[in-house]
C-alpha cells in the first residue's frame, strides 16, 4: 500500500538499472503469482497486513517486509557503490495494468519514452517551460520547474497514474505529497491537502471526486484550500453534477478531465457537454489521431469511426505477449502506433469524439451503445450514486442495456421506467437501460475503473440470463 518506502524502493531499483513491478495489494495469491511469474520477478517487497498473501505468491522468491526486514537489509548493504554501468534511455519501466477485463498485462516503456510521454519531459509551453532536449540540461529544467510544485495523487501508487504524478513531481523539482490511508478517506485527504498546501490533486473520476465533494459539502470550512490550483481527473468518468459541486466549493481551483492510458501516456484534455451527454470530446495533442482499418488517419468531418491512436513516445509493447503487442502496437506505413482499442472519429472542427472501448460496446438490434455515455446519463439521476452499464442477452435484440447501480444514502430506488424516462431526456431511446439492478456498492478496481466482469455477472443473474 502507499508508503514512503514505495518511492524509496522504486527509485532504488531504477538506480540499479533494474525494473520495478507493481503488484496489486488487493489481488489474491493466485493473481499475484501470475504477475510474479509473468514478470520474472526476483525480489518481492511487501508490508505487514499483506505479507501472508505476498509470501504465498512469492513461491520461494526473496521476500523483504517493510519494517525490521527492510531496515536490516538497508543497514547491511555494502557502502561501496554497485557498478551497474551507465544508465541508458533504453532502460525499461514495466507497468502492469488490469484494464477492465482479462489478466493483467505488463506494458514495457523505455525510460526516454515514458519521461516524455507521461512524466513531464515535454515541459509546459504555456508556462514558459520548454521540452527537455538533452539529459545534460536537466539541472536548468528542474530549477525552472513547472510552476506547480506540490502534487498529491489521491490513489494507490500501484496505479500507473499515481506513479506518474509522483515521478513528475520529483523529476521537475517539486514535492510529492502522499496519503498513506489504506483506502480513500476524504476528510484525511482534504486535511493533508490543506495542511501541506497542495497545489495539485490527481483523482480518478467520481470514485474519488464524489467522496471529496460530499466532505466539502458537510465541512468545507475546516479546510484551507486557497492554494489548490488544479484538480486533474483521469481513468474514469467525472460526472457533471459532481464536477459542479467541486467547483462550487473550490471556485479558485481549475478542474481538468484528462484522457490517456497505460499504453499511451497522456493524450489530451476532455471536453463534455454541460449535461454530460454524448461522447467525450478530446482536445488532443499532435501525436494523437484516429486511424481507419488501413492505418490512415480519418478525414475530419467524414463521419468515419476508427480507432484512437498515438505515435511518438509510446511503449515498446506488452511483456511476454507478442500477439497482443502486434495488435496494440502495430507498425503501419512505417509509423509505429499505440492503439489500445477506443473507437473514435474526428469531427469537422478537428476535435476527436471518443465512444469507448470496442470490446465494451453493446450491440442491441444492430445499434451500437457505448456504456460510458449511458453511465453518464444514469448518474445524472438524483437517486443514483454510481453505475456501470453492460449488455445482457435478449432473445429479440441480441443484447439489451442493463444498469447496475448503487444509491445515494437514503434515496428511494427509481423504477426501470422512471430511470428510462430520465435517460430519454439526454440520450436516444435505444440507449436507455431496459434492466436495472440495485446493489449496495458498485465494484471498481483499485484504479477506479469499473469491474465490468462483475457487473455482467450481477446483471445476468438478476435478469435470469446465463
């Protein structure tokens, strides 16, 4: 879990020219063992509370527990520097990502690519910070900084987004603030941000934003957040109602909805309609476009739906998986792309409309329904706290839309008809949920992404489908 030793270990491993592997503390022993075996892990670092599972998964590998074991290992280390040779821009950074379905995949980045693709190496041109052109210029780069020095990621460091924020803070001469609560505690997080004068918060959509907004609604006078300049959300939906509430209590703070993936790094900012409906609109950088099945960029305004793609500073591929690497990181007409699977089109104004992962699309009677668009509409209902939308089998239409929802405290659950009526105000009729399942809590992964496998099982069980 989050602790200062996590960053010590990560930086120490990099200094050795070795490769740190992120292991999810919520995994079972079997799931962890899969990652350890797949990544050829040599040493496992763990902590009290998850040691037993880590030890079972480690299967004879060296195991160091933070505390006495860790301190003793450091104390017994030789004082003579280890000769590891000169570090290289080609050294590897390996990030395991679970995504929304399937087994974790190890995304292999070169150090140079991840520095420019995700860790601030491209500078901040609007604030006068140019891209770093040579490693020899790192001193001046760090001294100038980005203008935002105190960054607080409000998610686990096992998540790539949190690692990127922490490393960006350090590599641009700033300070990384770290919450060590085992799970999100909104009051504790806001108190830390207030006490330590945080200038930047990184959150994962509503999974973090809703608890923060609720705590500010109850106790906003407790926190001095006058120095908080920016909240950056990525990885999950930030719904309009939650965004509006944060803006009400933090009028001097800019909220940015960002888009990216472990396989691409950051790709730009998201612009949504005021009511949260319709596809997200991506204000992308020059390395991001939409390609058709031939690998050519689609023409703006042509209405062609292709795949969102990024070139330039992108990963080498997936560790130990040539087939998935060939599919996700194809070389087309001499250009290597990262194409994780998001369907998109380029509008006439040059902005990119992103519809969602093709693997999650619900085909109902020949019409394609993208879950995120429906989820945004469903979460606009005043009784709904969180929601995932999936397809369930339908004899007539092949699939029908089902919403698995949790409720706002004390709220009366809407009927399917009431929810459908609400949704019809903002989305087409064929997209509205035809089935509604109310649960105590919508399951999300530690990254904040929805657990769609769980949602499908729950929805299918509720409607009698297999």
